[in-house]
C-alpha cells in the first residue's frame, strides 16, 4: 500500500527506524516484513559455535541487518547444553520430554541425536553492543523458551514493543517449557491483545500403532490435536507517541486488522492533529472498500471449486 511507504518515509522514522528482532531466524525475510524491511533495522539471531560476533552484514532487504551468531538465553551463561534432535526444527536448549511425547505420532522428530554445549548471549547485552535501545516488532521461535526471553528484556525496552510473535507449546514436548497459557496471561497483563492464533498439532498415536496401520493413512484417519500455536499480539492504543501510532497503523495493515487501523487513526487525529493520520484513515477506508469488491469473486471461486469437487468425487 502507498500509505505504508508514505508513513515509513516520514520524518518520524528518519532517525528512529523500525527495529525488528528475529530470534530463531530462518535466514530469509519474514513474510510480514516485506513491505517495511527496506526501511528497518533487523537483528537476527542464529546459533553458531564460532567466535562470538555481532556483525552488520550486507542485506539488500533491510536498511541495516545485524547478525548475531549465538543462541539467546534469558540469563548470562558461557555455555548452555543444546539438544540436537532428528528434526532441526525441534532442537532446543530444553530437553525433550520423552515420556510425555511417547503417545504422539511426531515423537521421533524429538529423538536426541547429540547434546552439545553452545555459547549463549542475552538479549540485553546484545542490544547494548548494537547500540539499540528499543524494539518495535519482536519475533521469537525457540522451542520452549519464547516467554522467558521476552521477559528477560529490560522493562523499558519491553514497553517499546508494539507487536510480538510467539510460538509456544500447548502439549508437553520439553521439560520446563514456556506454555501457551503463560504467554497469554503475561501479554494480557502487559496491555496487548491477541491479533491472531494459528493452532498447529499432531495425532495422538504411538508409533508402534502407526507401524501397524500405516503412518501415512493414520494421519488422514485420526484427527489432529492442538500441539502448539503461532501467536501475534498488538499493543493496545494507550499513551502512544505519534511515531508509535503511525507504526502501529502500518503493523495493523500488515496484520489485516483494518478496524484496529481505523481506531488508531481516529485516536491519533484527536490527539495530534497531523495530516498524515487523516491520510492514513482515508487509505484504510479505501483498502476496506477494495477488499469488499473481492468478496463476490471469492464466493464464485468457492462455488466453482465445490462444483468440480462434486464432479470428481
């Protein structure tokens, strides 16, 4: 949207660009960041056992890209046991709970291949080294330690976070892990509201049973149960600076929370009387109108798909 570019190019972000934190970085641009990355600083953490480095790297996707080759811990530590599992996406600083995992079909993904000691760094010391004093978007996926990492931030930095993404567990997968209910309780008390929850899961089926009936078939016969969830939180619009209000409007648009974007714009118009807020409000209304125009096409496509599904049934 043009309004996103106009907001990002405004004076409010000239000396204070958005800061995006990615813990458990996958190496690519987070899909939600593609419209704002070129205006933003990104700090990405990636586990590595080489000499500690906080390096500013060339990355055409971001205004500034800072790579930290360390796992992140909530408390200072030279070395932390790291459990390498069959699936790299299940490796963690926390030990997989074999007993609690045993009834579930995806249990083999958590089988430990190796335990190694990796050097760790805290968020606070990393941000100090990078001369960063605020965070706008906090994204974390660390297999069981998301909440403790967020809470390890100094309170002054926590107060600057406008959007936070977590991926906590629902079922028991790791020993002493941060669970969904704890994240929801903490973020509620901190003045955030839940923008989206994408619940993922697996089948409750021991692997010995799966071998008898066929794992491929069992995944289609047995319903999936909730195992973990992808959460996105937005801060409630209280006592925000004009910079934060404008950036929150951008984040709301990226989240497709158009009603919240209107709410933010109206609050800002009353408080700051800035023309950019009026433009933002009009842009959101135009976006809503454009989305409304797509509804008949979407309904038609669904009917066609249903018709073809019936023909081939």
